[in-house]
């Protein structure tokens, strides 16, 4: 007889294990089935404030303190000692053969906690074991032989004979999603971003601070470093950038925009990397002593989505639903958003006995998250053609980053207050989705910025005209605190200290409705502002 569970979860990575923890803590039974075994290599290694706040929110909302471990580097390093720290987003713009002298940095200031570089092999394994501690069944090395999703329930047969039945199945299996394959859901239609990548882990990567003359508020090596160039970008994510970490590795990858229609993987990633360093010799200095710790992985076009992400008894979540590009580290944020909403809906549906339902709100949410990510990332790739344009688009991304973080912090405070007021209620109902829909003026800002980029990319306007249009657009922004300087195109760095936060709070108190609540609900309050 098949073993019976409330929810079958295909995959035991970050998404699957996080969902399992939330459901187990709320009294549901889950079984995670994974064709691979822990620990295993994975990318998606750099956290952002929105992601960390969402994990803290879920830890409170579902009564799972283990999830709060992922909410800051200081919380994480005591449990998973192989992770790096992240106290800034760094972007350095390069020309072929040249010495870089233009850069951006967004230090993680007193508004947020120190972020993390997740060594996913250990983080995912740790999280899967914590789900097992809560009573989840974890089956590793079990592939899918047969999966049936019927009106009366879900049945699964593993390739080694394991049989499982469940009321609901969540596919957190990434690009190779069994449910997407079963139902023929994969598509790339409507996605503007087109990129391919090579990536690996290395030892002996020299901190770029030892090479460049560019100085910023934080060291480049203590954050996530992006080398930006016409045609793509490179990531350098060190796990060895703090004495608290025991990990000598550094994550390295290059992503190229696909301009020639060739979506196939680069056939010789080692040579592609060598050619890249020859083209950008200053970056090459960072890798003179570097050695591969594992084989290169070469991936063809990265982008995909699904024609449908939910049904009556199933849901694709996280990278099973779609993926755009590692740029801006939004994948884990989207994972956390969807895991929280799905856990909330499933717990509600299982109260008093499971009743099948297609969660239309999750369908809409995942579609919106993928479209928003595609918009931000796809236009960033276009902007890389010229530093002036990238200097403008960097600020569009920052507006998205800051307003989304403010919204999540506001929701976190509400969840914290509700949990305290309700005592043992682990699941206060509250919307936590970031992104568009914050404010009509902000949505109009994104619409106009997209129109400028489309006009430039289709050669209807010149770069000079595009930059001029962005300057006009930024001049009219009334929903970002002036003290932050995000829309000032002369500012390359944004070190937001408490003095600037105090100015922002004073500004927010006089802002129009909606914007006032957004910032007053999301900014920290100093003693002088109380």
C-alpha cells in the first residue's frame, strides 16, 4: 500500500524544505522526494533584504524559528559555518582592454541587517534536515517513474519502487519539473530576457579591492560583486570573505546576452572564460591565482516559464514555475513570496478536511513575479551597452528594491504584532507580496522607464535621448526620499546612515497618502524620531 501524506513535495532544496517546515509546523504531513542527494551544488547564492525579511516573517507566522536563521548573516553563520557575508551590492563597469573607473555600490546600511552568501550545498542540506526534525519524510536519490494527478488525489511511484499517495503535490524541482513535463507546461513565450551562462566554484580568487583603484563605502570583497560589460555581467560571490567562515570557495559565473539567436550552451566553457579574461585583463588579475574547485557548468538559454502554475491538486513553485537570470538575486525572494502564500492557502484548505481548489491568486502572483523580474533584468541587459544608460537603469532597479523592501518590512511588523496579539495562532492571514501595485505613480514610473528602454532598443531614439528622458523621469519622482539620493544620476554610491533615515522619516510624514504609510511602516525609527 502507498504511504499517505497530506502534501507531496517534489524537491528538497530551499523552496521545498521551506514549504515543508511551514506545513509540518502547522500540523500537515509532508513527504519530500528528490532525485538527487544532499549535499549538492546549486546556484542562487546571494540574499537580498526582501528575501531575509520574508524568511523572518515566515518564522513568526508559522512558528518555525529555524527559518529565521536565513534572515541575516549573523543568524546563519552559527548554524551553517560555510557561508560568506554580504554588506553591499557592488557593480563595476568595464570596457574591453581598459581600467575600470566607473562603479556603483549600494551598501547595506542600518536599515537592514547584514546579508549572506549562501553556500547552497550546506544551507539546503541543513534546511532539509530541519524539516525532517519537524516530522517530514525525506527521500533522497528517488526519481519519478510515474506521477498521476487525478480528481481523487495524487499518486507517485519512484524509480526504485517507492509508492506515495497525497491530497496535493507541490513541484519544487526546478527546470526539470516532473509536473511541468507531465502536463506539457514549459514555454519561453513573452520573455524579453535572453541569456546563457557558465559558472563554477573556485579557490584563490583575489579580492578586487587589491586590484582596483576604485574606492567605495564598503570593500568590494565583502559584498556581491558584479562586473558589468556591454553584452552581459559576471558575478563574484566569495564565501571566504569573513573570518567566521570555514569555506575557501568563491562562486564565479558569467552571463551573456544572446544577440545572435544561438540558445545552445557554450561548448567550451574553459576557453570562453579564458577569452573573457583576455578581453578584460583587469578582471583577469582577479583570477591569476584562481583554480577550479569543480567542473564548469555551461547552460544554454536560462529563461523559461510555464503556461500554468497551479491546478486543483498541484502547484509549481519557485524555479519550477519559471526562471529569468541570476542578476539582482531575485530568485530566492520570489521563492519566499510564493512559499509563504502557498503554505497559507494549503493550511486553510486542509482545515476540516482537504477540499481541492485552484489557487488563482498564486497563479497571478507567480506570473507577476516572473514578468517583473524579466522587466528589470531584461532591460538591465539592454542598458549594459552604454554606461550612461546603465547608470540610469541601476536607479530603476534601486527604486524597485527599496520600495519592495519597505513594503515587506511593513508587513513583517504587522505579522509580528498579530502573532503577539493572537498568541498561539501561527498563521495570521496577511498579504506579503512585493513588487508592482504599490502605488499608481510608481507603476507609471516603471511603465515610462520601460518605454524609454524599448524606444532605445528599437533604435527609435539615441542613447543621448534615452539618458535625457531618464533624467526628466527621475526629476518628477515624488515617492523616493530625497536624502537617499537614488534618482540623483551624479551619485554612484548610496550609504544610507541614520541621519539620512531621519530625514527620510521627516519627508515621509509630509508625503502623500500611500507613500507616507509605505515609508513610515518600513523605515527604522531612531530615538530622536520616537
